[in-house]
């Protein structure tokens, strides 16, 4: 809405709040509930530069293996879900 100047009478914070509410309504709360369209889960990815654009892409299999080794090293025997939940708690 902002980039195309379709809406100019609300702040970026209000736009983010409405977007987040719509996401929760449609896809639920990660690992907790399901929404009207489906279930939302976290997925690991990375940002890459693609010309003038920055895109988010999934990790390769090799990167997933590295991530899993790092999780085991720093968090012990846990799952991705626990790491995400810990991050959500730490970020409020």
C-alpha cells in the first residue's frame, strides 16, 4: 500500500498491524493455532541479492545440514520449533 501510494492517511505501523492481524486470521499463530486458510509455520531461509532486488529463498540442503549442526552445538538436542519459540519469547 505504501510503495504504490494507494494509502497515504495511515502510518507504516498501522499498515504493519493490519497486515499482521490478517496473517494471524488467515494462517493462525505459528505452532499454536490454525487460521481460516491454513496453518503458518516458520521456515529457514536467507536473503540474496538478485540484481537490484533482494529476495528471500529457502536454504539449500547443505545449508540445512550446517544449520542443524549449529543448533545441536549451541542448543543441544532440540528442534527448530524450540529455537523459534525461544526467539519469540526473547523478542516479546
